[in-house]
C-alpha cells in the first residue's frame, strides 16, 4: 500500500525539496504551511499530481488530517534571522505548540515523526567541531533565543513523547544549507552575498569575517534526512557538511563565482553571532552511511544560476541586512 507522509513547512526551502523527494519515493504527500515565510511557487509544480495535497494551516493550532499517515516531517519554522527576529513569538509557538500538536497527531496516527532541529542549539560553541553530545552555549534572553530555545524545547518534548508514549521519533540537527529555492531576502549569508553581487553592491560581512560556517548543498541534506527517517536511531543526529570556511574566504569565493569587482566591507558583529560552526558527522557516517557528496564549488554554481534566473523585482526587494547564518 502506498505510504503517506505529512510535511509541515512544505512551501519553504527545505520543505519543498522534501516534498519532491517523497513524491520521487512513490509516497503520497500531504503538504501543510501557513505561508508566513513559505511560498507556494516552491511547490506549485506538484499541485497537478494526484498523490499531492495541500493544507493552508498553522500547526500552532490543532491539526486534523483525515486518513492514515505513516510519516510526519516537522519542518514548519522560520529559519532565517530576519524572519525570527521579526516574528519571535510565532517562532517560539511553532516549535513548542506546533511540535506538541505534531507529536499528538503522530500518537493518534501511529506515525513515525522526524523533527527539524538546528545547529543553533549549540549556540556560540565552546566545543569545535560540534558533536551531538555537546549541550551548547546559548543566551536564552538574547535576540537569537526565540529560535535557539524553541528548537531546544522541540528536542526535549520530542524525547518526552518518545519515552512516555513510545512514539517513533527522529531528530535531525541541520547545519547551514543552501541551494535553489532559498529566498534572496531571508538575510542568510549566502543569498545575501549573491544578491549583493547581482545588484552590483559591495558585499557586507560582519566583524572581520573570521567566523566560520560549513555549507551543505540541499540535495545532500535531503538524502541525510531521508536516511535518518528510515533508520532506527531516535537520538539527535548532525546532518551537514564539515567543510569549514571563514565568512571572509566565502565572500571571496562568491566574488570569483559572480565575476563581481565590488568591495568587501565590514559591519559590526551582531549580538550572539556564533564564531564557529562545523558539524561532527561521525554519527551520520556510522549510523546512516551518509556524508555529503556535492562539492561547494559545484553547489554554488547551481545556486548562482538559480538566483540569476529570478525576475529582476526579486533582486530589488531584497533586504539589505545579512547575518552569518
């Protein structure tokens, strides 16, 4: 019998790619999104399919989906600093109330549920690279607290449902990811740099650019997430690319890729901006047999071509803020 999967946050960057993957796997996909940060254009190519259905709904409110559900992928959450700094309360609610509702649905449907956590649970880390056993260094009342603590609560309630109600749960900790369908105006470093280059603006970095990030191409990430869902492992697993690069060096790569002659200028470092970010993927390799395959140069070229293909008005409405996420 054809399996059925519910994907929350389905119209977002990662959610839409997951919809594609599960359709490819021959499953029926129930997509759910309140479109607060998602965009229907990311999944409009799926609406013509008989095995795809869409619910315009906020998962922070009671979730009702008729029929059987085998899997739930909980990806409903603002993920960029511009978004969660604008809507901190909704960000907290979707990972607390929303996760509670998703887990309740999983209990009723007897479905396996995978929740999307983040490398931000590690905060500004004192351990490098970051293994899953590291508890993190997070400012609960800082500007990023609404996102970081929401995801930490998500992990805690997921484990509680696993332990108390014997729900089949999976937790993925996602590191910096990029690829087609990212929003140019979401404030993250990669689309910000490419957007500035396409508009002929100087590239703006924070601080001296010595802070590091590790960028994973979206196809690699989706593969890791799918393998985790199908595994028997219920504790958190890092999924990301351990190839670490400084923001300054990354900006130089973008300038070379785009052929831009613009300058790189420095702005003050935001509060609680993580200085280092690199996943320890030992568990993903051992448990999932997974590691990233797409080299950064290859993935950046594909992503740049996607951004170049966007209408000019998409470029012009980009917010002139950038965060090192």
